[in-house]
C-alpha cells in the first residue's frame, strides 16, 4: 500500500507538470483554433534556456524559472505575428504543416546550440532534499511542483473567470466574430494568448527539467501527452485541463509500473473512451 501511495503522489506530481505544459496549448487551440504542433518545442526551448541561464548567466534556478519563460513568450509572440498570422485564412492544414515544420527547425537549432547529449538541469541544495512520505523518501522538489502547479491553475482560473481580459478570452472561445464586432482587436488578443501559451510552455519546461531531464526528442514525447490531455479535458477549460492532466499523469505512472510496454496504449485508450462518451472533452465547450 505504501508503494501504491508513493506512485499515486508521483502520478499527481507528473500530472501537474503536464497541466502546466498543456494549458497554454488548450487556450491557443480553444480560442484561436490553431493546433500548434510546435508547442512541445517551446517547452524544450524553455528547458534548454534555463540550462544556459544557470550555467552562464546566474547559477540560480529561480532566475531561470523567471527569465526562460519570458524569452519563450517573446519567441511565441514573434512566431504568431511573423509566421502564423498570414495562415489564418488558409485553413487548419496550413497551420498544422507550418507548426510541424517549425518544430523540426527548433529541434535542429537545439541540436546545433546545445548538442545531442542528454543534459540535466541542476537544482539548488535547498530544493534537492527529500522528505519521508508513507515510510519512504520522496524528493522535496516534486512536492513543491504539486503546490506550484496548483498555484498556476488558480492564477489562470482567476485571470480567465474574474478579469476583463478573461471575459474577452471566454467570449473569443464562444464567438470570435462577435468579439470583433464589439470593437475588440482580435489580432492583439490572438497574439497575447499565443505569447501566454508560450510562457506557460516555457514555465513547464523549466519546472520539468530537473525531473525529466533534457534531451532531443523530448518535445515530441510531451506533445503527444499534451494532445491527449487537450482532448480528454476539453478546449479552453482550465479545470478540464487540470483534471485531465492529473488523470493522464496517474494513469501513465501506474501504466509504466504495471504494464511498461502498454502504457501509451492505455493512454490512447483513455482518450478514445472520452471521445466516444463526450466528444468535446470532460469539461470542454462546443466551439462555434
């Protein structure tokens, strides 16, 4: 029972990491209708930028946690303005192909700058300790990740549900043409939402770096899980994304322990079940 409890905590911690990575993708797809297949690459860029910051600028993980997501947000902002904006009238296929190409370009950029070796983002001593949990030692950082993930969820929920900007975002999710008709510059809304999505992806990359490591291909692995969470939770729903992230994190953790060769199959089976029962996701809304 102690081992099951530890694996459950592991799964919840992992699920909250997945939530931080996916929530930006959920907002972008739900509001803009853009399936950004470069989202995992933004996550990877955030992790590698954090590595460079800690190695060459300031040997402080907290500086990396602050600065790297901002750099990724700027990259996302430029990506939306320079590349994605001209494709909005061309349909979803053009956007998917473009972002998929960008993902491969960023993959090669990372290989060129940081190399192909597996790297690790080191934690400061005060974060690298352990605590006793259910009779076993458990990394302190993973406990803190759970609290940090819940804090991000609470902040995002408040911004979306209780602020004027959140009202605009929710209105854009329901009917973007009506939002434009009210005199709101929907292009600026799209650019800011895309930048926020990039910032959250970068934040997830920095937070996950000490746990999952840094290596080429990490962006595509996390993108698959993010797309599953996107489908299971529902478009544009912070609560749905949080719930789906926790479910996927726990299911994959136990899947790797009990059925390591079938863990991905179980995840996709879960997604298929949700699509059959509720095509819009657990807490998603129909996008018009």
